[in-house]
C-alpha cells in the first residue's frame, strides 16, 4: 500500500463515524430508527415579548438534543401572574424559573443526569451556583470578583467535569464586560463545549397559542390522540409558505445565503439534485444567494472530469449560482485555524493506528497522545504539513469530549497527511488536507453562508459543526436539516455506483440505469418534471424511500403536454401485413400512383397549437404481431389517425399471423367500441430502430445495513426489441423525447446519421409510473 493510501485511512471515515454513533445508540444491536422521535415533549411557557430569554433551559435542550430523550416546545404566555418568568406545568404543578426548568430537563435525561451532580455533595454545590445564577449582567458584574477568585484555582465549578453550574455561570458572563482573566478563560473553555446556538442565544421558535395551560408532557404514543388541544394544534403566527418547505429559522429577506458543496468524486445523483434544488429554492424564496463550493479535500478520489460534469449537471438543472468556489481556496485559512486550535489546547496530533482509534472512540478511551504539550503538537503539525517522514502517520484531532454520548464528539480527525497524490487543482503544493468536517464549518462561516442545509444523517455531526465554529471563534451558521430521498432497488452511494462502473455492468456514470442526473436525463427525465417532483417532496426531516413509480408518473404528466406523436411497429417476432382495399377512395387498388400517399395529421391530437405533420398511407400497412393475433375475421378495427377497416381474412402460420385482408370504411362513425391499432405503411423509407427497455440494477427493493448489495445485482437489466418507425424520425436529433402511439414515451439516444453509418436508431423506453 502506498504511503498516501495508507495515511488516507488515518481516522475513521464519515460513514464509519456515523456507524459508530448509531451503534452506540442501538444498545444491544437492535435496529435504530432512521429518524428518532423524542419520547417526551416538554412545553415551556415563555413571556410573549421574550423579555427574559430562558437561556439555561435552551442550552440544556441543545446540549442533550443528540440523545433524543426528550424534546422542548416553546409557547408564548401573557399571564400577568408569571410576568417575565418561564413556566413548565407537570402533573398539575407549575415549575417556575429558567434554572428550575433546566434542572427538570436534566433529571429527565438519563444520559445527562450527571450535569446536576452525581452525589449529594456535588448536587448541593450545583444548586448553590444555580441560586447565584440570575440571568442578568448587572448581577454578574457585582459578583465577578468572587467568581474570578474561585476560578483561578479550578477548571470546572463543581468536580472535574461539565455541570449545569458551569453552563449557568457561563451564560451569566458570556457577554459581560467583566469577563477578564480567569473568567475570560472559563467563558472560552465552556463555550467551546456548548452548541453554537446556546452560546449565541439564538432566537427561540415560539408558537403563539391560546391561554389554556398545558398540564402534562406530551407522550409520543398519544401525541395526537390525547394531547391537550392547545399543545397538539398550536400553530405559529407566521403562515408557512412553499408547501412542505418550512421557513428557515432566523431568515431575513435579502440576506439569506445557502450553499451546495459537492465533492468532485463522482457525478451528481438524484439525491444531490434534491439538495441543490432545495438550496436554490430557499435562496430564491428569500431573495438571497446560492453558492456552489466544491469540497475538494480528498485528492485520492477527486478528478477534474467529475467537477466539469457536476457543473454541466447544474446547468442542466437550471441552477445559476452567485458564486463558484473550492474548499482548496481556503486551505491556508484552515491551516491557520488549526494552529489556533492547537494553541488553545483544543487540538492535538495523534499517530494512533486506525483500528485502535476506532476501538478507543467506541469505548470512550482517551488516546495516549491526548495530553501532549502545545509545543509538541504544533511541531508535529508543521512536520505533517511539510510531509516529513516521521509525521506522515500523524493526524490532527479535536480535543472535545471522549465521554460524550455523541460518538462524533469523541475527538474527531480534522486534518491528515495525503502526500504523494497530486490534487487536481493545487498539484503537490499541499501534503496534508483538512477533513470535510473541519473545513465545512470554517468555509461556511467565512464565505457568508447563513443557512447550511444538510440531510438528517448529519444530525449527530451538527453538534461537532457548532463546536468547531465556536472553538475557532467564527460567525455561527444556522443548520437546517431535511430528510434524504431514497429510491427502491437503487443505491445512491458514490462508492457503490463506482463499483458498477468499474465492473463494466453499466456504460458509465451517464448510463440510463443509473440514478445520476445524467443517467436520469438520458433515460428520459424532463428537467422541469424533476424539479417539480423534488420541490413537491419538500424539506421535511422525514427520511423517505420512494417507489420510482411516483417519480415517473410526474414525469409522464409533463411529457404528455408537449411530446410529438409518431407510429412504430415491433418486429418481434415479425410484423403482420394488412392489405387494405379501397385504401384511397376514388382510386383503383392496383393503381401504382395511389399505392402510397401523404396526409396531414396533428403532431399532438389534444394540442392543435403544436401543428401538423405528414403521415404516409398505403394499401399495405404493418401491424404489431400482438395486435394482429387478437383480430378476428369480420371485426371492424380503427387504424389510429386514419379510420376504420373491416378485416375480411386472417392468415396464420401456427400462432403467428402472417397477413390480413380488409376494406377501408370511409363513412364509418363507430370509433368508441372498436379495437384501436397503431400501424405503419409498408415503405422502404421506414426507419430501423432498436427499442430499449431497462430494469432495476438491484433485484431487492431495500438493501439492509448488514447486507452486501453485490449479492442482489440483477443479472438482466437491458432488453432490446427490433422495430420499424415513422420515416420522420430520421430527421430528429439525439435527446428528442417523443411518443410512439400505444407504446409509450421514448428518448432518442442514437439518432439517424448516414455519415457515421448510424442508420438504425436507438430509442430508450421511458417508464410511465405504472406497475
């Protein structure tokens, strides 16, 4: 293994980190739900004018959010008896005051109960500090001398770990002008361990309801059936627009900046399309900006080819960003901030082997390198940046909390050596690269992003994102989560899609069986239909696994409105020839001048504004074998876009109809009860075609986490049928979408071209959403 490949494995991958976090929460291996719902919802009543922000309650809520043991909903009250106090009603009793409510939340969270003190003495000390906590800066100023003296000899206020006392005093002094010396150190130290919204006091999402009092926490099992009316039906004053795309928190018209950060290691797939179109939707909704930023932090996987195709896909999707940038534009900033993190004692260099690191993180064991000196860490960091041999096995890790219930907070890898592999933009200028998790919160902040839209699979990593912005003293960014959109019988992992390409099971990344944007378009997806479908799914947090049928049905609705209609006849096993007497009234059937003639028919029967096209009629017409086999002698049938014919004879060779005879009925008016037939005049000008139908690449609808997708690869996913089609199709360019009447919609993949010798066209069948 090369040095680059070996060191690229330094630290667990994103997927491995997510797996570790999920495994931690499953407790005994039972399957965790894709999106967990809190068992209890506490409804906290806050003053309608929010004159006193329940900061401690909010901080506790955010700090314990990862465990999902409870949820908090805020509603406004105008109760004169409560005044500016917050209240929580439980069992007919009222808990009043920010600190008291925070204690209730802590004691309701088994994973965080230690924050109130693990035994009687420490619990009493926490209560003492909570008594000190009053929530206003003037009280903090009056007591700053006492707190300064106390903190001069200790890191935490109670014991040797974070407690509710630390959070309360931090909130008291975070904006105080007296936060100097030990208090300043304390504020920075504790702030780096709290979610950004808790540190910055982000506005609450408060619902305005009636004055009825919520008496009980809302249980998940009875949230809708048994909850009090005002708790289950409360609605914000603002009416949510945009269907299921909820408003962005803290969004201001003209100031919203969203971003889409693709990694140039593959082509965009339909999941990426949802992400970028939602980002564009919100940018347009708030009259803001959309940034496109290539996350080029892994030179072993990234190529210029992928970047150019992503740009092409974005153009096809109608995405017009205000700015296109690269994470590599900011590598030097990342290096500078990494040095700052180390200097602040919040980062360290580690050469622990990958498997050992995974084991330690899973079991909450600190690395032997965790408490190395700042000087030693800085020295190894500089050596790693230069690619020195004795530092190539090192990586930079954040020093967060190895005891955290959130696995992603257990000292994640921030920077690693990738020397020897040229970067597609910077060449060999850099030897070490930041991880996505390190670079993303940095670049989001410095590029002016206000709202980072991420799928719910990043939920556990959101705490890490905020920690980094806070620790690095960067402008915080709102995170807005939305659910992934999965499809049955489909993989969206770039690693798995790459396997299909490398195994030669598909033509490439734009194969029509692939869920890539280019693959979907090649299959016949209309971009307008794709955009409409994605926006209709909205930005809810619910993770959905879609049947393809709904997607293709939406696509068909769009195609129905604008696609021209033509005729085609299958040659499998062979076409049947129908001889039509009186095919041109007024001319003898044996008159060669009337054997083939042209009539004008609508391009689209229901859309006269689309005009007309020529269509040939002749005495001998071709029928699909499946249609001919069903016709009985004496039956009156309708040739679409022509008229009725009475079939006088049917000649069969076994089960195959070889020929039919009939007479044209120009005065016929019975069209409602006749058999409808597509047909084609027998002519040397007809165009040879191959009709291609595709099946799913996977034979199983959903591949479970413990299953190998390779065991479910569909052995036959492409079927071809020879056909003859209307002569007009030789004039159509590649990419044209059309309908062969009674056969469905098709996309012209290979057009007629005499110069290249392509005289047999290739048409891809477009699914219609029917089983």
